[in-house]
């Protein structure tokens, strides 16, 4: 039986697993970077001249794509769990759950929990105490 616990935010994920009594712990860094809001566009000196875009949509799309790659990498590290709990402080846990539901793990029941910053031993301790029943 494989039990997996994931603590995740946009900067990193900690994947703890117990597979037939053997414990493992992996930390996966996100390369999404910081979510930066773009500044405003600019005008030319010519009255009623063309305006330049501020490329905010392009930055947002790149950021979302990098997060998607990060979530798929986390899913690869999860493997095929019998029980899965996903924890985190913000929306990353819901985004990971949505990505799981689109992947081959869509039949796995995912339990979401809100949790602040956790150390690796705390994630392992939560996994040991986790019971889906």
C-alpha cells in the first residue's frame, strides 16, 4: 500500500511517501519564479499615435506554463498512490488537484488540507498519521 503526502506552494513541493513500510522524502523546486505584475504600457510622443502593450498577458501565460510543468513534475514524483493528501497554504494545492484530475491519477481520491509552512519532518509525521477512512 502506497500513501503519499504532498506539501506544496508555488516555490517548492515536498513529497513524502510510505510504500509498504518504507519511507521516502523528496523536495522539488519550482522554476516558475516570482509572479511579477507588469508595469503599464507607453505612448509615443505623437498625439493619437500608437500605443505599446505592456506584455502582461505574455508574462502571465509564461508563468502559468512554468507552474503547469512544475505540477506535472510533482505528479510524476507522486507515482501511483492508494491514499493521497495534498497540503499547502494557498491556491497551489487546488491547482495541483486540478492537474491531478486531468492526469492518469484522476481516479485517486485526493484529500486537501490547509497548512502553513511545514518542515520535512512535519510532513512525514502528517503522512504517518494520515488515514483516509
